[in-house]
């Protein structure tokens, strides 16, 4: 048997290539959208991708199943569980719990594991030449290392009321079935630490059924359904705005993008037109560089592992947008945007071009320190805004601070004062820089950034 984990750090998302070497055939589970990765793996190992599996209709990334099928001719095997709201609307092979799909000498048994979503399935793999017993379980967003999938995304992100309580009850029942599996079975989940699909995901890539019975908080509460549901729904991170769009795009027919697009570098005349049009321009430099010289109206979203998530909060799917980024980073940034379906990247300029094009027009700011925050608090008359998530704020915050989450800040501008000094902060600087750029772009000129944030304040 051939096995390879493909891990996208930008979304903490795992996909898998599993092959029968005797037959020269392979399957991909939960592929990301830039599918050239899988084509390269298959070619390097003399295998043909013939099967594509999905564990559920994903909310956090745009699946590449259809792109991969279009390029390889592979068959897609997708869940037919759940009601009419949970049916894929394009041609595929329908699978239900109890079905077995064969790949050469490998068997994939479908297990219906609702909870995170009603149609969620897991795949139990048996490597027939080696053993008659199953060896691996691919759980998608059902069971993670140390955590389980949250059932509240539809209610929180898409406004489907009542679904989170139903999902919590289904998760409880699914976990009781999971606990009956052999302790030796390896568990390979769809996400790791950093994903918004749970609240306590572990950083190691895999686990076992037995280890999760001992370690996972959720499996310690399988004798109390009420306590389980309460804990499962408590203090989940804010679901990113783009999740609702992912649910739609992963379900309906859509345009396929089968290769990474080439992005145009803009001339000064082009960039002048972009600025005049009011289009969104995202500055992807480290926020410290942004602070030293930025163009007012641009948003600071640093190219790191959180880039996709914050772009999903601030970019609409029907608008063109532009980047400020080094040329060497454009392919990486384009891939990250592809993975959540943000396909309207229309051009970029480099930091050197920014300085050349906008010489004399760049603003700057100097972050303040803890002493300045304490002095402002002692004097009074300053609004302190904590832009972390609600669960983080609940655990501890500066006395008198208000909590306005950075992802929703542009919808809560009326809650930020323009008449008195405002100090913003997050945990350690990155989100506060986004918030500073959002407020500055919206005409606030009274903002100070406490870049050290809560980590510095309690340090």
C-alpha cells in the first residue's frame, strides 16, 4: 500500500493519497483545489488516480475533487446521506454508510458519521494483502487529534437556526459508535491545530482510536449527553465569513480552475486606475514593514498561515482585488486564494513599486507599549478595543476594554469612537495590524496600536 499525507498549513487542512501499488491505482481523499500536487505524487510513484473521496461538503476550503476528476478521469465517490439540503448537485457516485469501495487490493468501507454535518462520512481502510482487519480511519471533520468537529458552523456562519443542537446530538451518537472500533486503528483527520473547525485540535498529524478514548475530551463525556452538548458548543472560535460561501460552492456546479493562474504585474498607470476606482488593495508584507510606510486605504493582511482566513473575512466573492507582494510570493498567495475560491485577483505590485509609485504619499505609525496603555487608562477618556475572539476575551482582558472582533470590525465601525483616542490590541500584534488598517481605511485618524497585546500585558 502507498500512503502520503498532503498538508496545507495555510488552512491546517489534510488530504491523503492512498494507492494500491500492485494495481498501480490511487485514491485521493478531500483534495485541495490546486491539484497539481496530487498529479505529481501519482506520476512520481507510477500510479493513476482513479478514485476521489470526500468526507463531507466542506465549509472551510474549496474542494478540488472536480478539478482532479476533470484532469484524471477519476470517479468521485460522495456522500448521499442527509436530507435534500445535503446533496451534491453535480454528477458523482453516491455512497452511504455500509458501502464498500474497492481500489485494487484495498477496501474503503463507508461509515456514516453525522455531527459536524448531517452527510458526513468516514472511510475505514482495510489493506487486504496485509490483514483482514481495518488499519486506518479517515475521519474528515468528525474526530480530530484531541477534539471533534464543531456542529455549529451552519447556524453561526449561514444562519440555519436549530442545526447546532441537532448536530451536537448526532455527534454524541457517532462518537459512541467510534468508541466501539478497535483501539489499534489509526485515525487520520481532515484538520490539525489552527483550523476553525474545532477549538482544541492537536498539532500531531494522526492518532489512534485507543489514544483518543484516553485523551480526547469529547470521549470522556459519552455517559452524559447534556454535558457533552454543552461543552461541544461552548467557546468555539468565530467561524470565518467565507464558510457559508464554501458550503454553497462545494455543493453546486461551478467553474473549474485546473491550473494556478498567472497574475499580472501592474504598471504605475494601471495602479493609479486601481486606486482611483476604489478597488481593495491588500498589503501582504509583515505588519512591521507595513507600519513603516503604507498607503492609506490599503488593508494589511500578512502572507502567513492565516492569510486565507483573513482574506475570507474581508474580500467579497464578486469583487476584483489587488495585492502588494514580492514577485516570488505571488504563486504561493494565488494558491492560498484558490483554496477558498477567491479567484478575482486582478494584479499586483511589489513593495519596491509601492515606494516608487507612491513616494511622498505613504503614512506610517509607531506602536505604543504597555506603559503608554497604562498611562492612558490612568488619565481616562481613551477607548481600549480588544480585537481578539470572544472566547479569548472571556478568558482574560484589560480592565475596561471593549471586545470587537477584527473579522467583523468593518461591520461595527459605529462602535469605535472618532471623538477620543482609541487603543487597539490583540494577542501579540498580527490581528491588531489588520484592525489598524481597516480603521485607517475608514477614516479613523485617532488610532494607536498596542502591538504587544494581551501577551505583553500579562507577561
